[in-house]
């Protein structure tokens, strides 16, 4: 008789385990569905409103892709009136002076190392340089010069890519919240052969 009670107890425990297994299965399926919905929502949120535009410049010899719903292209005149140079700036619409990517030509007379020494001489700037940095869609090589500007409301990291062979100067300036967007823009940069 005791044997019979043991068998019955084991039998009812197994029915309970099967019931708990079904509940666990439904919970896991529900969690999986919730994760799938969340991933889809994040993908839609990430791309919502973005209007990517491809811009080509024959003058500077580049192609770049940027989100024209958030960034705008400006042609900026540099230098004196007698011999002006120009820069293409892709700036964040509400703050184009802190968050931008700019491309400009450098004159043959310019000596970047000399300019760095002048800026650092009074101690107000401190640059980190990398002689053989890689950037853009073609893994282009350039001298990279980086410093952090702390004069505004929040720190802005400014990176310069100097390509002596092409006489190009690429500037990327961004605060923490725009870093990903500008890194994407820089990665899309393609230089003409």
C-alpha cells in the first residue's frame, strides 16, 4: 500500500511538471515576441526621418553621404578677398559650428607642422597627432591631428585629417551626442582617383 501512494505522488508531480513546462514555454515565447517587436521598433526609430543624400564635388574630388534632414551643406569663403579659398561644410542644422564635417584645400605654401607649433607655443592648445591614420570608405591615409575644445557648453572633439599628397584638409568636429552621425558621414567619404 505504501508503494501505491509513492507511485500516485510521483504521477501527480509529473503532471504538475508538465503544466509548469507549458507555462514556461508560453512565457519564453512571449518574451521572444516582445524582443522581436522591440528590435523592429528600434530599427524603424533609427531610420525614421533620415533622408540620406549623396553629394559629389568635382572641385575637391569627393563624394559623401549625409542626412539632409539633420545636416546642411554650406560653401564657406576663407581667406582674404584677393585670393580666397573655399570650404564645404556639412553642419548640423541647429548647431553647425560645433557639429560638422568640412573639406577644404590647403595651399602649397601651408606648413601644417609649423602651424601646430604656433598654436601649441602659448599653451592654450594641446594636440595629439597620428602620422598614418586611416579614414573614409577607401581607407585613405592622412596625418590626423586631434584636440578637445572645452570653451563651449560641452566638450567638442575636433579631428583634422591632412592629406599632403592631395592638398586636402578634412575637419570633423562633434560633441558626444553627434559623434556617431559624424563618424558615419566620415566613413562614407570617397575621394576621386
